C-alpha cells in the first residue's frame, strides 16, 4: 500500500510541475530588425573659425578666421509647437530603418543656423574694385566687419541633408540589468550629405540675397543615448561632430558672385521619436 501511495504522489507531483511549466509565461524577446523610426527634435551648434572667400567680377578677397555662432530661438508655444512655425528654431528631423538587429540606415535634416559675428576685426587678403569705399589691394590687413560691409548668415538655415549609418546597442542586455518598461540604448553613427542653405547676405551695399542653393557637402560622426519606453516611444540625445565644405555659396542675384568656406562643427541635440514594426519578423 505504501508503494502504491508513493507512486501516486510521484505521478501527481510530476503532473503539477509539468502544468506549472506549461502555464508560465515566456518573456518575449525584443527585436529591432524590421522596425522603422521617426525623430523630431532641437539642437545647439558651435562652429570653428573659418576663412571665407568672396569672388565677383570686380572683387576677389578672403576674410581670415571669421567667427560665427548659432542662433537660438527663445522658447514659446508659437515658435516651437505650432505646426506652421516649427522650423523657426534649430531643428532635427530623421526617418530610419533597422535592417539588422543592431544597425540602422536613416535620412534626415540637421537644420542648424550659422551667423557671422558682426563688428569683429579680421584679416583680409585680395582686391576690391567695385567703386565703393572698400576699393583697394589688401595684404593681411585688418578690417572691421560692419553691417555696411557684410552681413553673412545661413539662418534658414545651415541645412545639412544627410544619410547616416548607425549602430544600436541595448545596455540592459549588455550589462544584465532590467529597468522594466524602459530600455537604455547606446547609439553611434557616421553620416554624409549635402548642404542646402538659405544664405542671407548683403555685401558692400548690394541688395540682400536670401535663396536656397546646394552649396557643398558635409561629413559627420555622432554618439548618443536613447531611452525607449514600452518598446515604441523614445527620447534621444546625440553629440555630433562634423566637417562642412561649401564651395559655392550664392551671395547676390548675380551668378558671377559667390562665396566659399569650410569649417568644423559640434552639435548637441534633444529629440523625441516613435519606433514601430514595419516588417513582421515572426
């Protein structure tokens, strides 16, 4: 009788154990491959000093080590949130796709603003012979950049339209910690693209010129931190460094007038986004 009782106990125990395993929920493995994401955000930027060369039918001169800065827009609902005004600040927009678990390809626009500092004294080399008070031959001479001489801004803006390849790593998995509904991700990337600025220029009394024009190219690299909530919504901050070379900047209505410059930049962003499954990986 004892043997039969022991046998029944073992059978019942194994049955209950099997049922418990069967009913235990299996944690679904998170996957990135096949997902798309859309990002919108804002940036601050800093630029290295640059040499700017201006060429026309009756002038050819270079300004040395010209300083410039970005143009931050004071926060307000009208400027930052209202749909018809959201491109007034310095903004970022990007659409991307996870073609593998850790790698994305994306296209976007870094809408920065570049404003030459007025009333700075710089060195000038070259010649001017356009019948103005600035006529002369210059050889490493000082010149004060007054509004009468030059206004030079890429303020609508310094538009860096670029393609990026990014790597994406989930730190929760790498460091073996669980934050529940939130994933902490590290992202790094490299990019390249075109510069499509709208340059606001007045040069030695000429009419103001302000038109979009493909002016050159850019290269960049970045690293960022991404906080994703409930697998779909995220906040991301990137630090980006890059090089911009604009060899064909329009400065007046005449196609014979142009400017050129190259410089490095540093950009810091804060962005919000959404991620969603485009292709079912099941």
